[in-house]
């Protein structure tokens, strides 16, 4: 490594959770994969589980649904979903749920435990509310709570044996990091709320209960709504994801109940035309990677654009030019650590090569860190600085890729053979696809920088570009002298 002690690491677990440096807000949405391939059992069928029929009746008693409702709950291959009772047009409203039936931080504030929850993170307060209501036999939310699953296929619910199938992946480290984060939040909750207020909680609340509530919120709660960043919407949270739907626009919104009403409604629309008897779907999130889909909802897609790997690059504090480099990074919207998501089949993210060159800058190239270049250095870093700088970033990134690939116990070919054999447990299927996806992206990154190494002798570097700008280099690259 050069005198600048550049630090480039490919981490095996970039934590996309509230405890990460990259994001301070959990990405909450709802769950369930795949497309319905068989005729569903609907709410009008006697074959529907009692809890689902009771839930539908409860909604009817609340005046939320009726015989004219466009869709109803149904048993589908994903578990439960919403099925059209008649043809539904594109962008037609499927259901509307009034605010009084939402579960959000306001619901918690108005409950018996509200006074205790003022200082809690919003998701923690809602999680605690769900657990308390789950154990309260007289809960007004009983019918809804009885509909909720005991777990999902999210990796937070996987056993140690199942998680072992993720060995080498970033998803494994992310999952373990999330579980550690949830456990730490539970321990704080236990110390500050649960133990001092045993009279308010009819049962001993465990870590497993808290992980269950976290998983429910991760997989079912809606976010990115007007004034609502975390809200459970009964019935609406049965809507399933379909990768064939390629737009998130206008699927759901919060709107006023009427011209003379202050009440709010959650309105869900179908983004596509749906025939009677077919399942109604939406797109959960176009930007989530397969690892995020597996963590949040418990499914992955075959779309290679969902495969990604996060390259983490940092400016080490031991770097003699740490302060100068940090100033340049912050001036250009970055920081001490840069996170770059590389996607299967796509070019390197914007700014990644610039940041790498900045981190590796040192030796005879350090003059670019002088104040005279403050306004222009980021532009200079768009192109190769010097052979030594470019060679260093290639070597460090390739070494990191090889190190990450060595953490896997199987090859891509071995994983693909297992997939081809079929009849796999759903969670093993997820693990295999995650392993294949991450390894392919790692190989892609390695190939990009391998190709770059082969170009080192023909690339044009800063000094050559500067001489050309001054008119001191001829067309053949020879330096011009005057007598």
C-alpha cells in the first residue's frame, strides 16, 4: 500500500437498518412473493380459515367493506392475498381504510401505554403496542391480530442452520446485525419500560415477541405516506408483490374522507387491470436489492438488476492527508466512508472511481490536495491521476473481491446445479439465489478492475493532460522543446 495508506474494503455486511451509518430510518413495507397460479379460496368460501372470515366480518361491521367491495381476502400460494370480486380497472380504487383502523405511533399515544412511550423510537412503540394487544384477550384489535402470521420467511426468522446457507454473503452479516440491533432495543425497553411497569403488561414479554413484532412491521407496514412514516393498515397489508408490475406510482395514498370531513382514508389502487377472480398486486419497491427483499419480506426475484453488492471505501484516520481528503469528500457530498452499490450488469456507480482515487492519493500526487486545487480536484479525479494511483486502486479492489469470494463455500456452478435440481425449501432457494447474485457481482467488479489493469500503460494521466493543455505535448505524445 502507498504512503497514503488507502483503505478499501468490501464488507460482508453493510447494515441497512436504523443503526447503520448509511441510513437512520428502517425501510418499512409489507410482504409476500410470487404470482398466484391457482384459483384462490376467497372470503366468500367456506374453505377460508375462521380467522380470515372473522376478520372480513369485522371489517363489514366497521362499515369498511360490503358486498360491493371490489376485492376480498383469499388464500393464495403466497399465503393470504387480495382477490378481485369483479373486474378492476387500472388505477381503480380497490379499498379505502379510515384512520380509526390504522395502527401507528398516534394509536400508541392514545392507548394505555401511551404515556410510557413518548421517548421511544416510533417503531419500538408500535412493536410494544402490538405485543401487548396480542396478549390482551379483550383487545379491540383481536380479530386483526389473529390474522397476523407467527413469522415470515424474512431472514430475521431463520434458524442457525438456515442462516449457515448464507455463509459468505453480505445478507448474513446484515441479518445478524439487524438481530443484534433489535436485541439491544429490546434490552433497553425491558430496563426502561417493561420491568418498572409490570402491572401494565399481562404477560412476560420476550425477545422472541419483540423480533416477531419487528418482523411484522418490516414486512407489512406502509411508509412514504403523507404524514405517515410507519403505519399498519388492516386488509391493505394483505396486498402482495408482483415483479411484473414495474411502477410504484399511485398504488396507494392518504386522502381526505370528503369535502366536509377531517377524517383521513388510506386508499389502495390497482396499478393494472385485474379480471374477476385474479389476485390484485402492486410493486413493493423498485429500488430494493434481492438481499433487502429477503430481509424485509422473505422472497427474492430472478431479475439480475436486483443483485447487488456494496463496496465500502473509507479514508483511514492514519492517512497523513486525512483532513484534506475529508474536506474534499464532504465538499462533494460524501464523507469519511463511502458506500457504493454495484448492480449486476450495470456500470460502476457515479463518483466511485473519483472517491477511490481520492482515498489512494499520495506520494508525488499529493500536490493535488493543495488548496489551489480545491475547486477543481473533483473534476481532475474523474480521470486517472497517475499510473501508481490507478494501479493501487485496481489492486486493492481486486484483492478485496478475491477475499470476499473466498468466504463462500460453493461456486456459482454448484449453486446453479442445486437450483436446477429443484424441489428446494423456500428459504434454501432464497439462500442459493442470494449467493449466486452476490458472487456474480463480485466477479463483475473484479473483471472491471482487471480490464483496467490491462489498460494502465495506455491511459492518459493528469501530467500528460496538463502538458497538452499547455501545448507542450505533440500529437504523438512527445514533449515539445524550444531552442
